[in-house]
């Protein structure tokens, strides 16, 4: 689960960089391509949200596995 989370986070950063470049060029050349900006922003947010969801899921799985190991070793947990 951590590999897809890292991949989505990396893609999110890449899309954010492309979004900034697109915003710069649309302002520089005064062209109206709002659909490109909207599409890039949506792609950025979807990748970021997906990355965070996968990361939280992976953390919860790791903590559940740790809890099972501690209980199996006879260590009490609160």
C-alpha cells in the first residue's frame, strides 16, 4: 500500500508543477484555456487525496499488525 501512495504523491507533485507552468503561460500569453487549468487541478487533487487515503490505510494496517504482535508476545496495550 505504501508504494501506490508514494507514486500518487509523486504524480500529484508533478501535476502541481505542470499546473503552475500552465498558469504562468496562460497569464503570459493571455490565452483563455480554463479547461486545461481545471483538468490539471482536478487531477492534482485526485492524486493527492488518493495518496493520503492509501497512506492512512497503510498506517492503520501497520498499527493493527503491531497490536497483534504485542498481544501475541503477552505485552498489554492500552
